[in-house]
C-alpha cells in the first residue's frame, strides 16, 4: 500500500510527534565505555523511556516548536487556518468598503435636489442613481455611523460623480445654499399699466397674457367684491425673484400680495374703519378707501413729514363734501405723465377727475408705500383745506384759507418753485 503524505509536510511545518531512531544490533561495550560508566556510577541516573515502536535500544525524540505535545500543535494548526481565512475575508471586505466610501478621483459636478419629506434611504438611492456615491447601502451605513441626517430639502451644489461619502455628508449637513435670485425693484407710486411694462422689460421671457391673467385672477382680501383691479395692492419694494421663477407671472404677483398683506397688517389697514372713526365727519372710511387715500398721499407728498398733513386735508375736504382737487388723479384718468395739465385735461369726464367729482376716486391711483399707508391711517391733527409746494425740496405750505392759499401759490411761482 503506498505511503500517505503527511499534511504538515505539505505545508512545510515540522512534525508534531516524536520520530524513533532506527534500532541497531547490540554490541559489547568497550573497555573505555566500562571505565566511563564506572566513573559515572555516583552520578544521578535519568530515567529512560522505552521506544514508542517497541524496537531495541534507547529511544530518541524530536522536540516540537512552541508546544509540549504533538496533538496540541496539530489542533493549533487546524484552528489557525480558518482564522487566517476569516481575517483575509475581513481585510478584503474592509478594503472594498473603504473603496466605496472614498472611490477617489471625483468627476463632473452634478445638480442634486432633496425633495421635501425624503428619507435617508431615498436620498441614498438618488445619490447612487446619479453616481455621486458608489453604493446606496454603504452610504446609509455611513450616515448611521457618522450621523448628520435628517437632511434639509432643497437644491444642492458642489456634489460630483464619485465623491467621497464624507464630502457628500458635509455638503448635505450644511443644507442647500440660498436660491439664486434676481432683484426686482418696484418703486412707489406706479400705475398698474406702468408696472406691467416694467415687468415685461425686466423679464422678457414672461408671457404678457399670463401676466394679465395673474393680475385679473388675484383677489386680495381688501379688494371689493366683484373687482379685478389690483391698483394699490402691488406693494412697492425690492423683490428677490428665484431664478427658476423669473418667467412665472403668478408667482411674482403672489409674492407681491404677501408683501402687501404683511405691511397692511402691521399698519392696521384692515381696522381702518375703527381707527379713522370721525376723521371724515359722518363718513365711515373703509379699509379700501383708506388705501385710496394712501395712494393720493403717495402722489402728492414729496417729503415724509408732509404725508400725515396731506391725509388730513383730504379727510377735512371729505367731511365738508368738497372736491379734492388733486391733479394726480386727473393724470391717472388720462393715463399720461405730464408736468402741466391743460384746461381740456381738467375737464376730462372721469370718476378719477377729482377736480370735477366730489369724494374719493373709485379705486387707488397708484401703489402707495408704507409711509403713505401709515399717514392715511394716522392723519396729523389740523383744520387745513389747502396745500401748495413751497420749495424745490418738496415741502408744502398748509392753510385753511383760500386767500392765503392763493397768496402762497403766487409766491411759489414768483420764486420759481413751479
């Protein structure tokens, strides 16, 4: 029967059991050996063990490395090989995971958006689909390990193909950058017609028909029932329009309505009737009428300190049932901006012609700013009925006398004020 190879020899290891020296025929001891034996007679004699194979002569043994017996060494080998395999597997897995966490060499930038309510798992899947991270599963594990979620919804910048997961988590933890915007200034006193022209010049990609529809279909709470006129409600301010919304007419108008509501609430415009009780005699002033007064003040005042006084003149004349005589309302009826009105202009038959019609015009004649709304709700105390521009800085002279008013007008003209 062929001899079986020893597995330990195959791995190049030492044998783990003692080998037996080959037996030799017994020989007669020499004289020298006898003398040596006699000389060692008094020395202690070490015990001997018979050879394990039962052969003749004294047995010789081979020492095992690091062990006290052959069987223990074999078990150590049998246990060590699987442990080595496990260690190699773990090392390989760790190397694989490390490569997933940081694949190196990030590529081109990729736009990435987190939708509202998205879970970390959904975000991980989206990142993997865009190849920003190499594994959705590993990214989920990484986030659980490093923390940082939940992540804020929005549009993110700086994410690239094959980004390291640490870099991705840092960007997501920081949150989306503020949206890119376009500034849009709406100054005080614009007519709706002028506003439309301004919008279409600023945003040429906007559809004029969509802008008309947005203006007609938006109804603020203070707008009279059945009206589609937004005059007075397009609050003047500087607006930041999100880049993706620059052509969206409805979003622009909605943003302006929010601004108007915020200011009108802060100033107390919805409570105008109570705030202005008795200011125009027996006439009650509705919030919408207070907005009309504010638009008249906006058209007439040049300096802030005159605004509450001009408002008082308007309320005093309403209380007396007199025409307001405000030329800016005539210009609005004509839809023309001009320095001087002709006699023909002043005879224009329009409900906005306050030279001819008593009371307030039917709607605001422009978009008043916050200062004018405040003045309309808080008129200065006084009995004035007239005012006239008295210097080129925009200050007015106020009086309750027609003759004094005429004198002031002549004086201002003589000084070249107008």
